[in-house]
C-alpha cells in the first residue's frame, strides 16, 4: 500500500561531482601533482598557450595534459607533438568536464609524482565554472578580441578564477580593446583576482606566467612533503 | 546547458532515495536555487521534464524555491543583499563583497508515494 509522504533530504545537487573532485584532489596532493584547470571560450588560445607553455617548461618539469573537447581529438594531438603525454576526453553533447571524467582520465594518464597537470576544459564560459575537477587552481583565459564586457556577462566564471590571463595582446594595436576597463570589470566580480597579460603568439608576458606556475608548483610540493612527514 | 547534467545528477539522487526510503513514484521535487548558482531556471525546468522520463520522477512537479543573494561588504562591515555577482554594494557602491548566500543548488524535499 502506498501513501503520500514528504522526505526532507537537503542534498546539494553538485555533491556527487564535488565528491569525485575531492577524491581527485586527494590523489593529486599525495603525489604532489599541481593541477591547473584552464577555462575560456572557444578560440581564446588555450591550446596554443599550452603548447608554448610546455615548450618553456618541458626541460625541467614533468608535464601531463588532459584535453576536453566535445568532438575532436585535434588538441591532444597538438599537445603530444611537444613530447608530453596527453589524454583526450570527448564530452559529446556535454559542455564541460566533470570530476568523474577527470578521475578516469587520471587513472589512465597516471601523472608522475611532482608533475604539472594541465587540464584544458571545454571551450565555454558558462558551464565549466560549476564543476570542480579537483584542480589546485582555475586559470581563466580571455583574449583581447572578445571584448571588455565578458567578465560582467559571465560573472560566475570570472568569480571562480584564481588567475586570469589576458591573451593575444600582440593584437592590441589593431583593436580598441580597453584592457584597463576589462581588468576593472574582472575586479567587480572578484576584487582580489590576479591578472597577467600574455601573447601565446609573440611570447610576451609568458615568463611571468611560467614563474606563476613554478611558484604554484613549489607550494604544491611543500604541501605534499609536509603531509608525507605528518603521516610518517 | 549544464542544466541537463544537473538534472542527471538529480535523477541519480532520486533513484538512490527511492531505494533508501522505499518509494516508487515521486510526485513533487522541491529545489532551492540561488540567484548566484549560475543556473537558468527555465533551462532547468525544461531539462527536468526531459531527463526524468522513464525514472521514478517521470511527470513529477518541479517546485523551485528561489533563494536570495547576500554578501558581506568589507567596507560597510555588514551583510547586504545582492542579485548578481558584478553588482556593487547597495549601500556604499563598493565591490569589496564576499558572497555569503545565493549559490545554493539543493534538493530540499520530495513528495513521494
Ligand atoms: N594573434 C594571436 N593569435 C593567437 C594567440 N593565441 C592563440 N591564437 C590563435 O587563436 C586561434 C585559437 O587558438 P586555440 O589555441 O586553438 O584556442 P582554444 O580553442 O582556446 O584552444 C588559433 O588560430 C591560434 O593561432 C595569440 O596570442 N595571438
Ligand atoms: Mg583548444
Ligand atoms: Zn558597502
């Protein structure tokens, strides 16, 4: 016999994703892997920037890459040309990577201890913001061809950013992109956010981006060593 | 359209709950959605009907409780209401705001039989 009744559950809809993300984060922390989640709209230069970043780091750091894309595996192929391991996740209709997909990719990729893991998310300034992957930091890329108003149009993404890269600054002479206004808009959604200006094409500003990555990597390493000592 | 993925997650939760609490049909799902959750309520409603087909919640009524946004203004040193992330403090115009409420995306209650 069935009867109508009420059940109070108070369950966060993202709880499942957050649990997968937490498991990923714990796994990465144990081996001192720095994971960076790269987010932007399609065409802002994530893959190009990754390729240029890898070229500058590969002689002294171990690197692995997870590539998210709805359909193709072209980006992972571009990454593998640099000589570092890359795994492609095709999300099909899905507009973002989630913690579960990244967990599987981590099993397959098995990044080495103390390596740097770059995750290129699906090009989209809305959906990926809601899904924690277990990364240490979210890096949002905005290219100068996209307009200063983007931080206000996609506030959730910019509010989630730990670092923002303004890419394609080599094109500035040909555009009326107002970078001061763009940064002011970013600060409206996240007053404390750090912003670096770069060009994956000319290489301008990449030294500071590289320095930021290596500083973050050093922090991750200290964290992993401290945890290992505590559990000795 | 990550609302579809969110609906899939709701569906999984409802299927789990049906085993846990022994019910076969959900008549109503009550969801709390904050203005800063990044979710389009209309897209969520659309996705809900599509995704629940063939599940314990097929045809269930979706009840959305829109909660309110709130932030701590570091300049005023008090709680102020906000509707969107880029909005300044309604009292002093500052952007030094720390969101304290409005990001909710939570299943609150189920009516089942
Ligand atoms: N001028 C210029 N073009 C760039 C820069 N970075 C990327 N691009 C170009 O932008 C297009 C999209 O780049 P891609 O890396 O595929 O973007 P993704 O979709 O974010 O991965 C390509 O044609 C790149 O060559 C840059 O710094 N300057
Ligand atoms: Mg790409
Ligand atoms: Zn104020």
